[in-house]
């Protein structure tokens, strides 16, 4: 009886994974099984949390070094699709400067993933929006820092 049950479970798991691969594509399936860049950064320079119409929230954290993203991560309270999109968005941010980050859109995330369920594509836009809000916060902070520097050095206009 135990062997039959184990075989049933193994077959069921295989069917679930096959269906997930068809739905998410190979890249999305692998990221679902092995999420990367998940969890908040403790020493971040920028972060943003965005809530989508579906109720999911995605947060993006960025750490910069010499104006390039050194580390990036995401958090979500949403579904597997939100996690996949957050993971790919964080990955795409690595090594980018602020100008390059502006090119990371929902469409760019979907292109990177490849196959993705139509009904979940909004998750890519949610993740990209969180990234853009984090970037906006970073740029605002850097502008204030620069203005303070000019003030201290007497070069303020």
C-alpha cells in the first residue's frame, strides 16, 4: 500500500510540475522552484512597496555603488507570479545605472521571463512599478545630497 501511495504522489507531483512548466515557461518555472533575490536588503539605498489592483504587494530594494546597482532584492505577499516577476526585476536591475533602470518596464520583465500566463502579466508591471518608485526615491535623495554639498561648499546657485 505504501509503494502505491508513494507512486501516486510522485506521479501527481510530476503532473503538477509539467502543468506549471507549460503555464510559466521554463525560466518562470525554474524561478518559481528556486526564487532568487528574495528578502529585504538590510543596508539599502532605495526601496519602494507598491500594491497592485489584485491586492498583491511587491517591494524592491536597491543598493548602489558608484551609481550602479550593486545588490537588489524583492519581497512580496502575493502569488507565485508576483514572486517570479519580483525576482526577475531584481535580477534585471543588477549592474545598471539610473538611466538604464528606467528601461526596465513590465514589458521588459515579461520579455525576460518568456512564457507567462496572460491573467498574471499585471505582476510584471507591478514589479517594474516598484522598481521605478525605488529609483525615484534614490534620485530624489541623491539630488538633495548634491544640493547640500553645493550649499556647504558655497557653490549653491
